[in-house]
């Protein structure tokens, strides 16, 4: 994850190190070490490690582009990217953005590990129709494009839906996570997350 930028771009490396100091004060561990870990020792499959790493890579690349003179007219992001976009737009300080990422990822890790997410090649209307037999156990997590939707929910229901869609010739790509982000499975975490962010 952006290891070449850490070695080649001093500005990117300095930003990662600045973030690492702030984050280590919250979490008690270094995500820079996680970024540099080899594949045998990686922890990037763990939500509390992956999300801070993704945030720092997203914002670090944005800052690098800015340093090269590339100035956006607007920024936006989805999910974790919302925090990165909000930081880069000047809405959150770096410290506050990292606090949000820290609390968000640690609470999400507490969610039951019986979820699944899958990207399907369906329009929004077709996805809604496909979800009807799922009785609320699978939900639309993201509208990626007019012809691609991310679904999230109970892993057994997602698996059954995916099998049905594949038989119909619909492209399905599992995101390889055990959590149903952006679904009802996150609802029990809401009060604690809001309290932490307050």
C-alpha cells in the first residue's frame, strides 16, 4: 500500500510519519509499521489497521498531488473516503480526522463477523428487485455507478443471492470481508460511536 511512495516521495513520507505520531497516541501502535509489513506479517485485513492505512494513503496522495500543483475544484468520498475528503476540504483537522478513523474502525471491528459484501453488475432498480426475496437481510450499501451496486448483509443471505445472480449471468465480486458495512448489522454500534465522536 503505497510503499513505493514512502520510499520515493519525501513529502508523502513526512505526512505518513506525522499521521503515525497522532494515530499512535490514540491506538498505541504504528500503522506505518503495518504499511511496511511483508505479506506474511500483514495486518491490513483487519479493519482497525486497514481503515487508518487507507485514510493516510488517500489523504497522502491528495496532498502529494496538491504539492505538484494539481488543485481540485471539489472533493468527495464514500464511506471511509468521506473522512478523507472532509479533511482535505478543510472541514476536519488532521487530528480530528484521525480520531474519527480510529473510533470508526475500532467499533466496526466489534460488529458480528457474519456479514458479507458483494459488488454486482446491476442497475439500482434491478438490484432492488433482486433484493426482494432477501427480506431485509441484504441491503444496498453503495451505488458505485449506473450499472454497479455494492450489496451488504447476512453472509448466508448474500451467498444465496450471489448464487442466484450468477446463474442469471450477473457479474458478482465478493469484497472478501467478514463484515456487512453500510448495513443494518452496523446499527448496534451507532450509539457508542456517536458518544465517542462527541
